[in-house]
C-alpha cells in the first residue's frame, strides 16, 4: 500500500471512530456553543465565560466543568432548584452539546504560583 493510501485509510479510521464513539459531544462546535450560551440566557446567571458568581449561580463555575456531558445534560434538563430547567423544546440537545464544547474550550486560568505579584 502506498504511503498516500495508508494516510487515507488512517484518516478514515480516525474520523469513523470519532463519529461512532464521540457522538454529539465530539461533533459539537464551541463557536455555535458560544452563541447558544448567549441566546439561551445562560450568561445572565453564569457570566459570559461561565465563571459564575456567588450572587447568581450559587458559586457554580461552568467553564472547564468536571461534569461529564451526561451529568451536565441531566442537570440542565432536570434541575428543580435555583436554576430553571431547560427542556428539549426550548434548548435542543445539539445546542446543549455545543454549549458544553464552548465551556470546555475556555482557557484554564493559570496557576497562582505562576503569577509573580502573588508570590510572597
Ligand atoms: C436564572 C439563573 C440561571 C440561568 C438562566 C441558568 N442557570 Fe445554570 N445554574 C444556576 C444556579 C443558581 C446554579 C446552581 C444550582 C443549584 O445550586 O441548584 C446553576 C447550576 C448549573 C449547572 C450545575 C453546575 C455544577 O457544577 O453543579 C449547570 C451544568 C448549569 N447551571 C448550566 C446552565 C446552562 C447550560 C444554562 C443555559 C442554558 C444555565 N445554566 C442557565 C442559575 C442559572
């Protein structure tokens, strides 16, 4: 097999694996998610970067959330506490997967030990 064909085969295997294994999360778009985060009003309580606040999100931080997608979706669909639930009628699963991708794409804050001003 030529090198070119080998590359083609590897590429097909990678793409197929991503589509089959990753499902909606890997197909998600952080760029669409940023827009959906704004149009669905998540920012009003969670801040534009998902940074949250004690006053409006009970301290919950969404950027780089440790929640797996299933738990994230479960919360958004089913919460009955301070946050209103978002059913699939008003927020599609595709948009929610995009929102998750956006939140995961936000750069992590740097470690405090790397900030000279904060060193003793
Ligand atoms: C009216 C304010 C409000 C809006 C709008 C809102 N949230 Fe929340 N959200 C909260 C509050 C408050 C909490 C803390 C939940 C609690 O303590 O019950 C929370 C918690 C969460 C959590 C759980 C975080 C964790 O680590 O446990 C997720 C996920 C979440 N919100 C996603 C979203 C998404 C996505 C949207 C937009 C579709 C959204 N929220 C819109 C107020 C809001």
